[in-house]
């Protein structure tokens, strides 16, 4: 559980580094993937919300992830994680276009 919180913290902290290699929407997709992966692993929302540290866009992504159920079946977890990340990417692309 701690390594997932560390992972999301690193993703948030390294957004500037990713910007050189990825588009902003790719960064959103990667962050969304990590947030939902953490959610599906059972990390309490309060911990994830604290990690967001007042970043409104990240807080909204955490809220969206925790609005979805946590699943028990590994294949459904993986599909949910990917679908969430893809949906966040799609929303980002639509907002930019």
C-alpha cells in the first residue's frame, strides 16, 4: 500500500519531467491509471486525497476513481483501471480540442 502512495506521489512530482517526453493528456492518462490502480488495491480514499495535496484536478480524479466500486476479480480490476485511464485521456483530449 505504501508503494502505491509513493508511486502516485512520484507521478505527481515528476509531471514536469514527463512534459518533455509526453503530452499533457498522456500525463493525465498515466496519473489516472495510477490512481485507479491504488483504488483497486484497497487504499483508503482519505490517504489518496491527502496525497493530492490540494491539486484540484488530482482531487477530482481521486473522487472519480472512488465513485467506482472496488472489484475482487483481477481481470475486472485490470479492465477497470485501463478503462478509467482511457476515459480520463479522452476527457483531456476533448477539452484540448
